[in-house]
C-alpha cells in the first residue's frame, strides 16, 4: 500500500492576488463537504428512509501553527478576523504528484495558546463558502 509523508504539505492564503504559504504550519485538517440528506419516509413506514437533496455543505479546514506575531501571514490572518472577508486558500499535499486543493472561504477563528514545555501555538478554522472541486 503506497503512503506519502506529510512533510512538505503547505497551507496558503491569498495576499494581494498571490497565494502565499502560511509560515510555521504544523497540522492541516481538511474536512470535506458533506452530502445533505432528508427523511424520505412517511408516517406508515417502520424504517427511516434517507433521501439526498443533491446539495453539499462547504466543509472546513483547521490548522495549527507556531504563533509568530512578526510573520506577515500572521498579520493577514488577524486581519481576516478583525475584518471578516472571504479569501482564496490552497492546500498543497506532499504526495508524489503534489495534489492541490483549491478552496474559497472565511477564517472562522484564530486562537493562541501557551502550554508548559511547548512553543507558543496558534490554531484556526476556515469555513469553506463555495463548493470545492475535490482533488
């Protein structure tokens, strides 16, 4: 079974029409869109049948990174919270073909944390606002 290392995976954000790698990212978690279902049974059915609406939700991306207030990308992320805006994002996976996942979404939160024995860290979540084409 082929496997690929996570080393080299990057998360990018649009800064002035250029996708720029966010500095110090340690983890990226892409939650793909979910298919929307509805109950398709009536009152006489003994089993709850599920139908699909043929719609999907956007999904989300969460990430963890080193907290570095001097990094240019940190300023952009803070700006996305201070003035919410929809931006272009990209995940470049480190597989053999460097698969790219293009996304459009808004930064939902950006949290800083300090823990004994660890570096200062920051995590955030991007809510995907348009249907991505899955890679």
